[in-house]
């Protein structure tokens, strides 16, 4: 289980992504209910033998809008996000 070696856990990655997407998330909340789907995936650099891993967090809204954040699994830095 490669994820046991992550410096940034899945829970921490979700928290980092929530902070990055705070404006988008607030727009998807209606009466305290979140109106979207969230996905968290592990990404590895092609040909890296899993030496460098990333968390990919995505939100898909009911109208099909997507928001994505790529987070380093080694230090929690946000590498990309919209």
C-alpha cells in the first residue's frame, strides 16, 4: 500500500483542496447541502515507479462544471488548481 508512505494523508489532501476551492464550494452549497460529487485519486508520474505521487481532487457540480486541484503527496503543495 503505497499510500501509507505519503507525507500528506488523503484527509489532509481533501482539506487542502477545500481551502483552494473555497469559493467554488460555497457556490455549490444550498441550505447546508453540498450539491456536487467529489473524487480523490492518486496520480503517479509516468515512468517514475511511483517515486513522485500526487493527489488529484475533483468536484463535479450538478450542472457538469468541474473543479480540480493537484496536490503533492510529499509536501502538500498545490501544483495546479482551478
